């Protein structure tokens, strides 16, 4: 079975609790939809836990907009890293504190295992009848009728920040599983067969959510 897990945002306590209740079996796989850092108190601890967990189960980790901002703030260069100008205003101070960093980006050095983790983050993942992104694909590509073409041409800005498609239909022939946009009531965004949004506001008092696929069973803490 495949388990997708929504935005964690430094809530190591909820991550540990969720991983503890998943009925994982040998051969199961997990995909994490990004936003491991910022706002919550234990961003560095979350990354530690994910690195450790990936030694036990096959995991795919997506890049979220908060990792993009964080790494841009650290001076990483590339089309996936931007937004450092709003990093601190979006909970980045909690991430810096969890790593014991001060205010000088040039003095900030990630542990080697954390750097390897961040460098391996992916922008999207397709498997079976599902496509996984952090945020969205944008309205134009979602109506392209060809999921492979859409993923090849997706803009990084849409993959990490888009909120326009969350309740929309599309003709890609798959269900898009995404995070990034919690509902005000912290419920899952069911929009079958088109999409499922599993950011349920864990850092704001909502649950941390996993969905098992393909039976679409929810697990929450």
C-alpha cells in the first residue's frame, strides 16, 4: 500500500504519533507532500525523524514552498529555491531556532544528512491512478488532458504555491493528491475523482493526516 502524508510544519509530536498508528507492513511505501519546516517548534527534529524513517520504509519526499523559502534563505541557488524575502514572515524564525541558527545566513550550515535530504526533494510524483504535488498544477495544465505533459511543463511556482485548482475539475485522468491549502475547518478536501487535499492544518491545531491508497482510508492524529 501507499501512504501519503500532509504538511507537518515542525510538529514532530504529531508526526511520531501518526507514524505510530499507521498499520505499515513490509513492502508499504510512503510519500510526504512537503512543508516539513516552519511555524512549528521542531523543524530540525522532523527532518531527523524522516531521515531515520526512510531507512526502514521506502519514502518519497516532495519539496514544499516552505523548504523552498528556507533553502533560498540559506543561499541555495536554483529554480526550485525562492521566496527568502517572506521566509521569516511565514514562520521561518521557528525553523532557524530549531537548528540553533542565528541571523547570519552565511554562518548557517545544515547537518550533512539534512543537506542530502533537502537536495533529494522532488517537485512531483506519479504512481498508478494518482499524482502527488505539494500545491497544484495551475488551471491551464490541469485542463491539458495529458498528465505526463502537464508534469513536464508545470511551473515550479504552481507546484509549490498554486491554490487555484483545489476545488476544480480536470481532465488528466488521475486523482491529484496535494497539501498546502488547509480548509478553515481542518477537514480533508475531498473532490473525487479529481483531487484530495490532505493539509489539515496540523500546525494550527488541526490533525496531521495520512491517506492510504488506493483504498483512500484516512489516518489522523
